[in-house]
């Protein structure tokens, strides 16, 4: 299968990909994404590039499916399990990582903030990696959560906005979410 490069001729980043593909003599199909017309914001394109970035190089469809047991849902349709499909993963022993995508570990406990389903029915962590909090349980203290900022770098504006990576109590986070969504402590999903 031939690779597809979603490209914009004026993009320096796309130029680098085109140059690399020509150096390694790799054939590819080019699809123009007219950024001046806003085509990179089109919902269909954002299925390929959730952040709407150009270029996007597609070589097959490498995704990872995560299935979560839902202990408490605070908003949305009630469910016992939830599947999140994210681009990237491991294929033939090679890991394909998309910058900003969250990393999950089997068996870990997380608090997720998800988008509404997109046109393909998929949900995404809000702000990608920023939409997940890892739960840490220790024997002599209440459970705590921490955002997973691994692999992310803050620019000056994020620091100025007060984005914190500090631990906080799980109950405090859930109480704040309940107060904002109108959900009850029993997990009333509205």
C-alpha cells in the first residue's frame, strides 16, 4: 500500500516530509489540504489529524483501542465499559507515537475527560493527554490524581495560565466536576 501525504505546498514541515520521501525514494500519493480555505479544520480531515495539523503522513491505519471499565460516569450516556480508539500504537515491534496522545497502561485507574462522539462515533480525551488523570492509591492516604504531562512541554503562556501538574485528592477533583456538571455523588449521568 502506498503512503498518502496530506500536504500544503507552502508548509515548511510538509516540504521536509516531501524531501525525506524523495531521498529514500519512497513513492507516495499527495493530497492537497488548502489551509487558506480551512480544509485542515474539516471534520473529515480531523479524523486523520485530531489537531488539524499539516502535514499528515498516512501509512495504513495504525490505531490502539483502549477499553475502560467505567466506575462512575458523570455526564453522557450511562455505560459499564467505554472504548477509546487513538491513532498510534505498536506494529511489528515498532512503536508509532503521536505527540500529545495520552499513554495508558493496562490495569491503571484513570479519570478521563472526553469529547462528545465525533462523526465516526469516536470519543477523544479533551486536550488529548491533558484530558486524563492517573489515580494513585496508597495505603495510609486518600486516593490522589495527577495529570499525565509526560512528553509535553509547557510554553510560557501555559505557565502564566497556571496549569499545574501537582497531585490533588481524587474526591476534590470529582466534587469539582460534579458541581460543574450537576451530577450527583452516585454518578447520576445527565
